[in-house]
C-alpha cells in the first residue's frame, strides 16, 4: 500500500511539468482503492503551488496547451450583427461572432465544428464539411 502511494507521488513529481493537470487528475480518478486515490489527489494538490510558480507569466500558454483542438456543437440561434456579420449561439452556451465577410447560411439545429487556427484565431465550419469562416468568441 505505501509502496503504491510512494510510486504515485514519485510519478506525479516527475511528470508535473510534462503532463497537464487534467491528465494527472484523470490518472488519480482511475485508481480503484479509495485510500490510494485520495493519496494521489493529496499529492497533486500539494504540487499546485509549485506548478503555479513554475507557470508564472505563461498562464495563457498553459490554458491553450490543455484546451482541445476543436469542438463540435449544435447551433441554437443565428443573429445578424453589425455589417451583416453573424452572431452564432451554440447549444453549449458559447456565443461566437463572425470576423470575416463570408456569407453564412446556417440556422438553428445545424451541427458545426469550431477549430483552432494560428496565432489564437478560430474557424467555424459545418460538421459535414464545407466552407469555414473566421470567428471570435464573445461569451
């Protein structure tokens, strides 16, 4: 038992910078024994201060590293904003504003994919494929 906890702690300490916090939490969650799982979470919480200090000044980079490359959602509502650009509300509560001048012929119920572009940009396209538009998240 102590050996397993020690190995878990050692694994967490050596991989703290390599793995994301999310991956480490999933690792703890997969442990069957209540006592060992709690020990894993305790060790992880102790490393958070160290991680915060190591990541000081790189917070945005860390968030991007842990975020998915794309999401799939369903459109709840499409509104026309300024200059004819679309404002798209998704079923997950996110609101995205069109940034380019392309025409959007989407409506509520359509499935879309929002994918990450270069330099912090995002693109939205129909899930079944088609032309994509540049978007920015509002909420």
